[in-house]
């Protein structure tokens, strides 16, 4: 009762919402880069509880279902097919035993897609999380990205006696309306809050960062952080700093003046000055950006950032309530 990996794709790893409560011991949180898409895929697969999804980067894997399962895709559209037939994202779908899920198209927008299965994948929880931390090799499936020949067990495959044709029709007839705040919107600017050391940066640096200056994501970027190429950023009076806790979306500036945005696999502490903190509502937008893409930043008030975050949480609650009939079909 598993999913077999025929081709692993560029980088496919299991991620949930991260490993909480261990950063003080030097254990990074990891977790999904695009939490919005991760949660959306889970909800559309009929999951009310938290389960890891398969995060797929740019070039998706080829997978064979060895047991029937309900699944859903969210995030970037990687051109998914089931047995060679195009399938949509943001819909609950049924795979039969022997079906092959593949990805072939270069996405028009975004770089990361998420695969959820009803009931989740049967993965061990390490420190309360199923997330893979690739650099240290733990969590997820054997602590690494997928490889050819892997067999990932399913926690709750569909029963062999289930009428899959009737289930697929019933699922297809379910009306799924995504709240606007859960859509994958393209933005001209990434919104940010002033970082802890914002006022210590020069006026020219602050004006450039909040004034529409372009920054390009360097090829030397990954799940740990995005290095930005653009105008040099500098403090009014450079000084030594003690290391402090690091957060997803913190923008640090090393002495060379090139900013680094800390991402899901960030280190637990950092000693570089922090010019900005990306608003949580825009972290999914940032996670779907690719090396070579340009970014512009825009200051947002704390009250507005909190309001947008609250609106997103309410939208997820409303979506889960609306999907109750879908979960009843899968019960």
C-alpha cells in the first residue's frame, strides 16, 4: 500500500508546517516553502488534520500508485498528468492501483507544487514533525529527497471494495470555491515590516529598499535562503552584533551589502543586521519565485500585516467548513 517513485524529479521532499519548539536546541524548523499551497492541497484531499505533503520543485517526479488513493495538487502548475491525461490542480482526484502520476510542463508561474493524499503518507514523526531537513538528513522519508525506486507507504489508502468510479464522480461534482485570499496572486512588490535594525541603515539604503529598487534572486539560492543581487545595502555605522533568533522571511545584510532572505531551512540564529521582515502573507509569493527573478519591496504597516494574516486564517477555516461534504464522502 504505497507510492513507488519511478523518477524523482529535481527536488521532491516531504514537508509539513515545520518542526516547532526545537530551535533553542539548534534544530531548524524546515517545513513547506509555500505553506499556503501545502495547506490548500491537504484541505482539498480531505484532510482536516496536519499531514506532510510532497513538495516538488520545478521538475516534478513520476509516481506510481500501488493502491487506490484520493489526492490533490496545489501551488505551481507543473503540468500534471494521470496515465497521460491532463489533470487539474485544486481538485480532489482519485488514483487507482497502477495509475501513474507524472509532471511534464515547465510552469508558467511559480516553481513549487504540493501533492497531498487523503490520510497522509505513513512517515515517522521526528520531534513532532514529518518535515525533511535535507542538510542534516532527518525527517520525511529517510531524511532525504526522493530517489528512484523509493516506496512511500500510504497511511489510509482507499478500501479495495470501494466503487472508485462513483467516488470520482461524487468528488468531481463537489463545488470547490477558493476564497480570494487563498489564491496565488502575483504581486509587483513583496511587502515587509521594518527589521530590528532598520533605523541603523543609511537613509539611501532605506530609500532604495522601500523605493522600488530591483533585486534579483541569485542562482546561489535554495530552501535555506535567497541571496539578492542589487543595490549595495549598508548601515550608517557598521558594528558587531550578537547572534539572535532567525525567522522565515527575515532579511539579513552581511558586510558585503548583498541581502539574504532566510527561508524554510534557515539556520536557527544569525548575527547579521536585519533590515526587514517579509510579511507572512507574502511568504508564499516569495516561495514561488525562482533564481533570476526580480523582486521589489514595499513597506506595510504592522496593523495591515496582522489584518491580512487574520483574513487568510479565516479563509482557511471557511474552506475547511465548506469541504465537510467532501470529507464525508471519503470517511
